[in-house]
């Protein structure tokens, strides 16, 4: 466990460094296209460092806002509050995560935050309505495992930063094409180079985003599943929960590609032929649910 925590902390630092470099390049070329001169690099560095700082310290608030989550209350969500309180004893965590709820019929959940002291567990109303006590216990224990292993820091930072990079790249490419169309004769060579760079960023940014999310090795889901069983001593609860989550037909309305990797199961439902086993591809943000269930059954 300690080895995984150390690895996650190192990967978080590396990803933040990559983010600063990429944002610096994008903003620098935007400033250069606006003919701001030598000050362009200064603006780019300030902007990239400030955005990295904001992504680190406010990533949980950004993710909760994107998912339209509300704080859980004892009056409305007593069952899940009691389950979390009971699991804290065996979780190994000193600080209880804050609980949030998303009003959505799809049963799903995720954990977020920059560290265990500032962690959040968020569940959907579909999860609360469709799972029984022991199934909910397995899901919450899974999310507590992500918090304990510092997976939340890495996944949250990547989700916010990837979305930010894609947004900037799209804005940069649009600006260059519009600007190039208005001013073709002033510096055709310079505009051509900038437009080429903008096009490269526009094409590569979604790929870059996917690769960053795949840096959150799918092994972490297997590790969180096994740690959840260690916490609850009940693999059947999590197995039953995963089966229900996988077979639920609802789409999660607040989900997006930047935050999909954070959920316990992929929030985007893909139709498969009846009887056909869903497999894990190299571009999957999650291992297949069938593989996870098989691994849990082998723990018995």
C-alpha cells in the first residue's frame, strides 16, 4: 500500500509538470499570435503556474460543480451517512470524507480531493435507491480505498487539467484560423506556421487527454476492489453492486469524458449483444466489470 501511495504522489508531480509545460506552450503561441512580443513567455508562465495551482487546490470543487453535486444530509441520506461512519473504523483513515449526492437515476459513485484530509465521496441517487445495505457498503469501501491510496489526487488533477488543455487548444485553433482568414497578406509564413501548430494541438489534445487518463493504471481499480473487501470482509456485497451497476441501462447525464475515469464504473453505457462478454481495450478508463468480478471471486 505504501509503495502505491508513493508512486501516486510521484506521478501527480510529473503530471503537474507536464501540464505546466503544455499550457505554457499553448498560451505562449496565443500571445505570439496576438503580437504581444517578448512579454508573451512571461504571460504564458504566469498563466500556466496559476492554472496548475488552481487545478490542484480547487479540483474537487470544480469536479463537484461539473457533476451538480449537493452535500448529503442526515435528514435525506441517513443510510449512506451511517454506512460511511461504520466503515471509518476499519478504513485506516483519520479524517472522514465529506459526502455529496448527484441527482441522477444511474447508480454510480466517485471519490475526489487532493488528499485524504480534503476528500469527498459522491454518490448518485440511483445508487442509493437501487442498492441494498451491503452493496452500498462495498461501493463506499471501494471509494475509501481510492482515498487511502491517494488515487483521488491523481485522477482529480488529470480530469481538470485534461479538460482545461482541450478547451485551450480548441480556443487557440479557432483564433488562429479566424485571425489567419482576416490577415493573410501581413505575414503569410508566420501565420502558416502558427496555424500548423494550432492544428497539431487541436488534433493531439484529445489523444493527449486520453493518454493522461490511461496513466491512471487500471490496476488501481483492482487494488481498490481488493482493499474494499479487506475493509468490509464481504466480497459478495461489492460483486453484487458491480453487477447491478454494469447492467443498469440509464445514462449519467452529468458525466463527461474528462471525469469518466473517476467513477467506480464507466458512466457511458455501450450496448453489447446479449451474452457477449464486455472486454477491456487499451483505451478503456476502467477494466471490464467481468474481470473485476472474477478477481473478487478469486479472493474468497
